[in-house]
C-alpha cells in the first residue's frame, strides 16, 4: 500500500509488482515459504488500494478457478499478518498490503469513506503520544491500531449529485 492515496497517474501494475517482489525477497531472506496460495492472496490484497475482506478474497480466488475454502484463505491471511506483509483494518474487518514488511511498525490508516481507498502512515509522534498516555494510565498496550475515516482529496473535489 502506498503511503499516500493513489493519484490518477498511479502505475498500479508497478505497485503490485514491487509489493510482490518485496514480499518474495522478505520471505527468502527469512527462510519463509511464500506458497502459490499465499502469493495469490497477497496479490489480490494488493490489487487495489482498498482494504479487502476475507470472503471477497475467497470469491476472487474461486473466480481464478481455484478450489478455495475459507480455511485456506484464513491460513494465508494468518501467515501474511504474522510476518507483517499485510495489516488488518479492524473497523472494516479487512486487510491491506504493507509497504514495510517485517518492520514491526504500528501504522495509522486514513480511510476514505467514499471511494474506500486507504493510506498508511507511520508517524512516530502519534505512537509516542499513545505510549505516553499508556504510561500515565499504567496501561500495557497489546496491539495498537489507529484508523481515521474521512474523505480523500479526490472525493472532496468530486462533484456531488
């Protein structure tokens, strides 16, 4: 996923290709198997800059002529999540590709409620503010997800009926 919303000149084919190459390199460097199914699920997640749900992925895999069952998709998603190749967007119960696999970061997601595109940012100031508040509350953070819903620039500029 790009750290910005895609513009009209975005080369999405190159974006997907780069994401898959990064994932393949990451898996090779860490002795992980990026099976055909895992690779295809990752490719389907990267097919757009919109978070995608597990059942939509299952439908797309079935559309490929593959005999895919829900456990197959969930196992692939678990692998991709575990190794930081994708993120879960909790508010949408959906998944989106990660530009920085394995970096262990806690990104912030800006999600357009009109077009569905999402942008991932990793602002350390936000993480630091959350950590400060957690310390003040004597709170042990298990997982951090920051999701912001609104309108991207293209949707704000689009004529409304």
